[in-house]
């Protein structure tokens, strides 16, 4: 009886998080490293946290999500192994700065801590992931990105074969003012009609705000209003619960970009295409020379 009490006392002294890690199963091995079910659980939680824009689309228990996450975790371990071989160091300032950005994305520290708790995460785990991300990024830069170049001939050839892709969208440069008093906006409109837009802009400078936007990014009601105006014209309209005066300064028509204007876009695109190709080759070589075993069900 004395021994049973002692065992129960010892178990009660061990944090649940430690106990869970001890009883977690080994689900994979990468060279001489093991990956446990707890490692995968932590990894999935961090992935879900980082994809917080669409949290409703992530089910931590989804078998496909977990299998994909395990594959990524295996690849991460391989890349981290290369970073270790190359003796890449992580400046403390990098971890601190990235962590601070995450905290600042929330209104208060309390909101940040609540979000971690809701995802089953903690600050230590998050900082460790920041460190790993930096190591992997540096290893990838040194082994892949440093060797990717795009020649002027490749850019020119892509432009000639795909120049229909490089079209500037239609848009508007306009002035807008909002008020719950339509009579005041009508006063501005009368000033435009009698003395011109430039006079109204000077007279009501504190109210009229200049904006520039492509047509596709405007609210439909606002886009429809601008479509009905000629340059220099204004209109008072009601959108939802507010009154607006909208003055069209310039209509931006769609046009094809020249090669010189499009070359940075093309260079970036082709660079990413090459990067993805070279990354897959590099990961493939790392896997070929590694011992990888998976026991995931």
C-alpha cells in the first residue's frame, strides 16, 4: 500500500504536459531523430495558428491535414538538419522581433494569450517555431535562392508569349466626402457646378478626400456612381445609411504594360517557378540520402 501511495504521489507531481509527452507514440524517424505524436500535435496547432485568417477551414483531427502536416514536419527536420550542418545561428533579436509582431497583431496582451490558450499553444512553443522558421529560411536561401537567376532573354520570351496577361485594370481618381446632412453636400455640388471642381476643392479642402482605386476594389454602388460621371463632374448619392458627394477627377483606362513595365513582375514570377522546382529537387536529394521511417496510421 505504501508503494501505491508513493507512485500516486510521484505521478501527481508530474505536469500533465510532461506526462503526455512521455506516453506519446513514435510516429516517424528521420535519420537519428524521432517524431512523436505530441510533436505532430504541436506542429498542427502551430500551422492552424499561423493560418488564422481561415481558422474555420482547419480541423486538427482531419486525417488528410495530419498526414500532410507530418510530411511537412519530416521535410522541416531534414532542412533543420542542413542548417545545423552549416552552423547557422539565430540572432535573439530575430526571435524577439517576430514574436513582438505576433503580439502586436492583437489589441492587448491578454487577447494574444487567450488566442494561444484557445489553440492549445504556449509562448515557448511559438518562439521555438520562430527559431526553426529562421533556420530553415536561411538554409533554403543558401542552398537554393542564392543560385536562382532569371536572364533578360527569359523575361522577354515570357512577355512575348503572355503579354495579354499584363494589362492595367480600369480605375478612378476621385474625391469623396461623407455626411449625414445631404443639404451640406448639395452646397458643395452647387459650388462645383457654378465655379468648377478646383474651386470646390480649395473651398472644402477639409471635407473632400482624394482616393485612387481600381474598379474591381470599389463597392458596387460607388463604382456604378463613378461610371455615370464625366471627369470634373460630381454627384450626391446615398449609400446604405450615409450621404456622399463623389467627384470624378480622372478615369484610368485599361492598357497593356510595356516590357519595361512588366519585367519586375515577370522576374518575380519566374523566380518563384524556378524556386519551387529547385526546392523539390533539393528536398528529393535530402530524402534520398536520409533514413526515413513512418509509422503513422
